[in-house]
């Protein structure tokens, strides 16, 4: 069953340039899809349409059967978005405050907010004081805090925009582990990257974007050899004719 | 990454930590006003009480004085100016500069009052979570017409959150410019304009991203209310604060 259905989606920016052109795509419930493409290929623009932050100029985007333009706020509860720059996504003065931001916007009771904050922080294994300022966290911790902030809204789909950018190896492994946990727990995960190496071993599907269009969409194994034709470097193992290994192994 | 300042909330279990932020905020205002009227004996008693509270809250006094060292210099300058410009019996004289007994006394009083106001503010900040301050402000503003109290509270929170980010960005930009020998330019206006433009641009981009991120998390002005009713302990503390403030102001 599809949770996201995109039909003939087109988006044009204010300066007239085209962001997305006739994108049609479906994502199954519980799927882990990786969206790859070079800079400017439309990855982030596409993600923002799933969350109602951008609305289609033509075409339709449906999440859980609901057209995004009809109920953007309802859709935002279903689709949690983790932005590339965690620093500008974190709004709270403390860790607790930040994770509570989303549930408080949903007007949940104080007890429920507290429960969700604790549950979300535990889910991303963020072992810092809830009173700590987010500014003092490391890059990997900030990324996990951003994920916790989204998890606290209990979304069904989690979209992550370049979740590994600016992270060192241990932080990348930690964030990857959390993403896989979310997927294992039943969340649909859609992740953008231009660096397949770190995540593709775990993905159910690889979608390649070029110039605002879906160029390819298939099982990763079927596409990895041709990614470089679309401006995305193939994993090292693929270039050497080997099978891609997980970063967790 | 290290903490930017020690003048921030420190978790604890002291009496001040457990009091409601609204009571502490009222206390801060009352005690500050009382100290501004206090005589030297009352001020001394208040200072002693403040020291006891600071120790009870496990405040790192050395780090605190390091943090407010520039303020202490400012207070010392105020004292010297007051001592040397108030007419009276000379205590010492260097050339044409003379300090009077009355000036030294009045200077000490003024500086003591300033220090007490700052100390009360510091005790409030280190024992109150930022969101509690925010909620208390929203609670006090709620009955005021034409003021969107929730929006004001959110803006306060965002300022607290983003000031370090903006300072960090400004420092990075300044370092990047120094790495390209910007210090060889002696004109401070030129250097300032070259720094201000990219910092402003980054700040606006950050603000734009923040707005988008808030929207993605369903931000709106009607949010889960925070302050709970005042407890018995809060009410007792409030009465004690009012009595102490009156005593300080009157004695």
C-alpha cells in the first residue's frame, strides 16, 4: 500500500527557474527509499512538497490518501522532516524544549508532551541532560536531537535531507543506526543524499533525480552501476565490482 | 563544545530551583527595587542573605566573578568617580584629585545596590529554566490587551537560542576574513562593512531556515500551556519575599 503518491508534480521557483518537472513517484508504507542526485537536482524541493512546505504548481501530492494542499498541517503531523542544517532546525533553548516544540504545537496535554519527549530522546539514544543547551551539542548529537524533535510528533513517514552531511565517521554511524531503528519500528523513511556509500546497503529502493526529473527508480542493486551517469558517485565497492557493505558491519 | 557562559541555568535541587518562575520573577523585581532604596546596614544584610542563597544554590562563585569581571570594573569606576566628585571631608588627595569620606560612603552604597540587583538577576537566571522564564513572561503578559503574549514568549525563546549561533557565525566570518589579511586594512568602517554584510546575510538565511523548520513542526500561537497553579510553598515564599523587600526598603 502506498503512503506517498506523487503525480505529475511540477514546481517553478519565484525567479522562473524550474525546480521539479513532471515528477511521478509512489512510496510504499514501511519502505526505505534513498533519493540521490547532484546539487540542484531537486531533492530538497521534492521533500518540501511532501511536508506541505512547498505546494505544487501543477500535479498532486498525496500522503496517506490526503492531498497535501488540502490539509498541509495534518500532513505535517504524518510526515516529519529532518533538515540538512540541524542548527537552524533546533528551536528550543534546551534539549527538552526543542523536542517538546512539536507536541506543544499539536496542543497535547503537558503529561503527553513529557511522555513523548522522554520516549523520543530514548529512541535516538541521546544521553545528554534535558536542560543542556542544544548549541553545546556535537554535530551528531544535534542531528539526533533534530530526529527526536520530529519523532515526538509521532509521524508515519520520516524524510531526512542529507542527514550525514558534516558528520564524522562515528557520528555518521550513530545517525545511520537511529535511521535504521526507525525503519525497523515501522516508519517509512525517505532520505536524500549525494553520497550513496553510507546508506545504500540498507535501502529498499534507489531513486535518481536529474534536472528536477525522476531519472531512474529501482532496486539499488539494479542501479548502482549507472549512478555516475546521473552525477552521483557510485560506492567504492561497486566500482571495484564488489557488493556494497553496510557501514555498521 | 564548551558552554559559552556560566551565567545560564544550572540544574539543581535548591529551594530557589523548586520555586515557581513567576514567584521568582516578582521577587527579582521587588528585591531589586528594595535594594535601590536600601541603607548600608539593610544592604549588608541583604548581601549576606544573597551569599547564603548563592552557596545554597551551589553557584561557582569564582567562575561567576570571572564572568562578571567587566561589570566589577565598571562598578569600581563608578565608585572612584563618585568618591572623587562628591564634596566633603578629604580622605586622601593626589594632586588635584581628592576623595571625600562622604563620596566613598555614597559610592559604596550605589555600587552595593548595583551589585545586589545584578546578583539577584544572576540567582534568578541560574535557578530558572529558560522555558519557565518564557512561560512566566507569557503568563504576566496575558491580561495585557493588544500584546500577543505567546508570540512574545516564543520570540524571547528564539533570541536566547540564536544569539550564540549568530555570534558563532560572526566569529567564523571574522576569522575567514582575518585569514585573508583583512587586518591590513586600517579603515574600521571598511572592515566593519565587510564583516556586517555577510554576517547579516547568514543571519537572514538562518532565520529563513528556522521559519521553515518551525512551520514543518506545525508551529502556531495556540500551544500547550505551561504554568501550573502556584503551590503552597510558592505562596509562602512570595509572602516572605514581600516582607523581606519591605524591610530592606524601610530599615
